[in-house]
């Protein structure tokens, strides 16, 4: 089965074509084509993602990215697709530039050999999501291909479970129950599942997501966007020098509460007050970065351990953009190695921590096997879509 996957939940425009076989017990995937365009540099001057700019860039780039993906997959064949401009205009009425590009594109290509279209319909920035959803609906209509909505956070779960070898991926059924810690710019949550089809919320942030806190603290320290990698870089420098001075101390909000919830707003505010009247030298920034990152790691570890105990998890998945943080990964590796040898830890395959369409295609494949196809007319973007029911 060949799946065309589309991802536009935030500031990455991504389209992939993958070939999949097998089921959840044992499956294989081959990436036939994969193209991703990041908007990070465009949003840097705003210190974060600007939704309307993201929407505009998605609309401008989807057709060129689709063409490149199909070309790389040897699936781009000259010809034409029969189109009904009136219906297509209705589907893409909010995306006039995309509509114009799409009509020109369809007039010059044959329908490719694709079995299913998978598209992220949430969570994320709703204006950005709608561009991808409407694009997928339009392709589904003109090419008469089934469409399946994909929860972006479920995609991150699969991105951590698959094993990569070149352009090929494989997945073997994990041991259940499975607990997923999903950490990104917009999410911090602990999710449990017994079958990768239904999910239960175990814990979540009550305010800022951990990635959001990284970016906000980075701005306070006058570091460039995106802030997470910069915080990590400075923290590493402090550890490399083996700083013995720990004169900077930050709180660990909700560390000892009897639940699995998180709070990072207070930690962020503590940084704001602590840096007042300080000369922000490189040395001071490095110490703040290290203490902030240490606090985040300690909170994530403590709450996840509690969730593991509550759910009796046999598999732990760490997913989302913040899972690329080396200090966080290493802390969980030490935890499992020293204290939980019966627990299997999964982190994203190389290059799949951040948003991408490969994980959307894989999640869409399993959704299709589970009968989650949807009438394109019923497909909507849901910025606050939850993974748990």
C-alpha cells in the first residue's frame, strides 16, 4: 500500500510518499519520497511561530513540495487529471494561491499510484492545519483516493517506535501497556495505551508546554529562536567546564504533588526574576541554561516515574520535538538502565524528533487498517484535538 502523507500543523511543510506492508505485530515501510521545508528562519524575528505567516507559506509551498516528493519517488508522470474547477474552487476558496497552483499542476500530471492520503488534522495551529486539510481533500476529490485524518501526537508515538535503516523502517509490536511522554513546543503530556488505537491521558501540563518554556527562557537570555537547542548548547558548555558553583537555583514546580501533571510557568517566571539586575555574561547565561535544563529534566523524570508505576507500563516512548534534547534522553536512558531494566525505552529515529510527514504516513497506515477512513466532506482541522478520548 502506498500512502501520501501531508503535514502542516506548525511551521514545517512536509509531504511524503511511503510504501507500507504488514500489521501492528510486524510491519515494514519504505520512504519513496520525502520533502520538508522549515519556516524557522522566517519566524525567528517574531521569537515564535506566527500563525498567519505559517498559513501563507504552507499554501505557497505545498505544490512544489508535492511535485518534488512524487519526482523523487518516480511517481510524477506527464499527462493530465480531469478536474472540475467549480468544485475545486469551493474546496480551496480560502487558499486562492494554492488553488491557482493546483489547477496548473493537475493539468500536467497523471494520477499517481497512491492508495491512501493521510493528513494531519490536529492538534496544531488551526490556520496552518486548514491549509493541509483542504489540500488533502482537494487531492482526494480529483484523484478519487481515500483520505484518513491523523492525530499529530500519535504520529510522534510512531516516530519513536519505528526503527530506521536508510530509507527503510520497521515496527514490531511493543510490549503493552505503553506509556508515552510527548514533549514539544505545544504539548507536555503522558499518554497510556494498550493497543495503539485508544489512548488515556495520565498527566499533562497545567500551563506552559516544556518546549514553550525553553523558548521563553531563551528569549529572556537573549538567545536566538528556536530557543531549545540554544539552551541545550549553553548547558553543555557549563557541564563541560564542570562548574562547581551552583549559586543559581531554580524551583521544581509540582515536583512532589501526588499526580502526574506538570507546571512550567513558575519555572519560567523564576528565571525572569532571577536575571533582574544581573549582568548577562556568557558565563551567567550558561549557568542559567544548565540550571533550567536540570530542573526540567528532574521534573520530567519524577512525573514519568510516577506514571510508569500507576500504569504498570512495560514500554516507555519519548516523543515530540523536545525529545531531541540530549540531557533529557540521557536522563531517561540512565533511569531505565539503573532502575527499570524490565522497561523498554523508545526514542525517535534519527531526523524524526521534529515534525515530519513520514510519521503521519505511518500513523495513517495503521489508522487505515483500523477502518478510520473518513468522508472528505466531513474532514475538519482541529487545533485542540486530543489524543486521549
